[in-house]
């Protein structure tokens, strides 16, 4: 059974309203629209639509390949650090010049999770999100399945929300893949114990793990603005490859702008500017300024580009 059949459901459909038609007694035996579905039925439609979107996202070979690449990053970092520190030296030759998290890995394997997030967040993680978000609408439009989805009584708004929710779920899944892979590799190759924070304080391993979970949540939240931007781009074209390329290309461009000192005036308004603020969780006390700015900026991007995606998707003729 095709996705269109499972989504549209049984019964005749009103071509304009997407509602089933029922007969009634009387002369002419005319047909009239069925009464509105109860809230429980609408909730079932919404959950079913969301579940369908999740299956589509996570059953694609491309998605699984992206997750495999993300899982491989901690392995590569862990092996590289293990080789460099096998004689007892530290990362960077012991001069203290290595990245803050990277220098701590040989002393505590938990830091491999933080170092891996710092390594993947500038490009690998957002690239994966850009590919999934860019393909969300444009991919189905290019294959012709989107027009059949719109026959279902869920409506365009719910369909778009289901797609955005599935992209956000992928944000969480991709982040967790990096963290879990790093924990397995880090705990296998390096000693694990009390955690020395970047501020010099020492906390228990359980406290360090809790901080790690908070960092994973913050990293996933850092991607919601990019997810909304990618979804908006996906509504502008019928080419899935074009939408993915445009989203990733825009990501690279913004990252370049964010690293040019002469453009410091606009950098605080770019969605990746505060991405690495999650490192402040590993201080005592936690410095919340950059974290709050990052979350506020992501919410702003999600609101602006989410609204733009909704306006485009609900008015665009994509059924012809």
C-alpha cells in the first residue's frame, strides 16, 4: 500500500476541502459534507502523519549514511588522541595549545563526547540537518508524492508541522549518535573518573554526565534555526537536490562570514555565532549569557523562517 493510500484514508474525498462525503435521505439523494472530525480523530491524524514522516526520514539510505558518518567522528578523534598520547604526552605536544576539550580526553574519556560535539557542530551536524530539512518538502514534490499527501484531511499546516517535527527529531537523534558513539569510544580507550571542569573545579562523574546531557540538549537546540531555514528553502523549489545544495551552501557561506573579523558587526545575528557557547556548561558556576543568547537567536530564526515556510507552503500551487 502506498503512502498516499495510507495517509488519505478511506471514503470519498471532497476535492477542495479534503473531507469525506456522505449520503443522506431525501429527493435527489444529494451528498453533503460530513461533520467535522472530533478532536481525538484529528490527534490520531496528526500522530499518524508525524509517524509517517519519521519513517520516511529514518528509512532513507542517505539519512543512515549521515548518521554513520557522525558516529565515525568520535572514533577517529579517539584513535588520533590515543595514538598521540600513547607515550604519555598531551595533545598538542604538551604545550597547552590544543583545544580545551581535546586536551582533557586522555585524562577522562567523558571529554571525548564534548570534543566530538565541538568538532561536528561547525559543519558535520548542521550539514546533516541541512540535507534532511532541505529535502523535507522539495523531495516529495519532485517525486510527485506531495500532491497525494495533500488529499488527506490533515491539511497543509499540519503536514508542514509534522515535517518540521520530524526534522527536529532528527536533530536530537544526530546529536545523540555523536554523544553515544563518543561515550563508547571514550570509555573504552581512556580512563574515566571525576571530571575536572574548564574552570579548574572537580566534580563527580555523575555530575559530569548530567552536564553532558545538558550539553547534548543545547547542541540539538542550536540546530532548530537551521532546520526552519532549510524547511523554508525546501518550500521554494520542486528539486530536492537543489534545496539540499542551497541549504548546505548557505550554511557554508554563513560560517565563512561568521569567521571574518571585519564582519563582526553582523556576526551576533548569524545563527551559528553562539553554537559553541555550550562549553560554558563545563564551568563552575555555569556562564549562561552566551547560552541564553544562542537559544533566543534560534527561536527567532525558527519563528521567522517557520512563518515564511508556512506562508509559502499554504499558498503555493503544488497539486497541479
